[in-house]
C-alpha cells in the first residue's frame, strides 16, 4: 500500500537543504542538494511510519494541503521553500499490532 504526503523543503544555505513532513512528526531530512534532502526525508518518514506500525498505533493521516509559513518563518519573503507530494510504500503492520488495534476497537 502506498501513501502520499505533502512535504516542504527549505534552502537554508547555498549548499544546505532541509525538509519535513507536516503530517508525520519527527520526519525530517537534510542534504547539500534537494535530491539528497528528498532521499533523507523519505528515509525519515519511512522510519517514523515503521515505528508507529511496530507499536501497533495507527499512522497519522496524510491531510496537509498547505503550509502557513508565518507560523515558523519570521521572514518568509527572504526564504526559499519548495513543496511537493512524496509517495512512500507503507510498512506492513505486524500481527501483534493487528491484535492491538483489534483490541482497541472492541
């Protein structure tokens, strides 16, 4: 199964780019080029989703469609952000996690 999330990248210096996913807390990535930040963020998102699945917790929904940069960037006019949709394969939930989810629903 696949999942598509909105992700945000920010060029923080000539040779540094960072990225994050608003819907997956703790999922971040960085690199000296956008392509490397994208790979790093994809790995971070996969790690967070695997962790959630292993704990038997339902993954957060991919609901973000926009970002209010004024919430975290005091001077967005001088920043360079790129937004895109990143698609990942969802990790399989173990049978233990399935049991936990079924018990919580009962």
